C-alpha cells in the first residue's frame, strides 16, 4: 500500500515480559528509552520513533538459536540498525550497566557483502535484542 506521507513508516512491536518493574529499569535506565503511556500490564516505549511495548506475560517459550557467522543467534530477536558511532556508544553504555552479552560486539561478515557490527543481549524477561551498524548502509539488503 503506497504511503502519501514522505516519512518512513514506523513499526509497532509488542513483546512479553515477566516483570514490568525490571522492564522499566532495563528499557528506561539501561537503554535510555523514553517511556510513554502505561497501565498495570503494559508500558509503551519510544524506540527511536517506533512504538515498542512491553506486555506483562510471565509464561515463556523455549529459546531457539540459529547459526550465523559462527555464532548461535537467538530467535526470535529484534533491535535497531544504528550508526557505527551510536552502536559503540550503546555498547559502552551496556558494558557500564554490567550487561551480559549473548554475543559480544564484533564485526560480522568481515570483508563480505553486508559487513556489520553486531551485538546480542537479553532483556530481564529473556527477550533477545540485536543492535547492528553497517559501515555502508547500501549493504543492509546486500546478497
């Protein structure tokens, strides 16, 4: 469906969490996201202009991993594509907060199409997040 708005569409994503107070600490304090509306069972977050929602849902499914570039990547996962500077600033912020990485920040597909910095971590409820940065944004969908 064509958009009449010149802005890139924003996404809405809702993920389950088992503790809203921990979600507020992690997403608000550790990641530094601005909190929006909330209720007893959910919190809206501003994820760089996208609507990201944490919903209280204590039951968790078994985690699955897929091999990518020699690492076991958690599935499902979500995140943002950042600038390289923002990627390293976030990695430093996460390290300062004592965050344990599932996959430490590193360069994936080095010297190949789609070369990118990437890192994976879990929020307090076990949701997997990936943040990445491409040296060349034209390589985001490279084959």
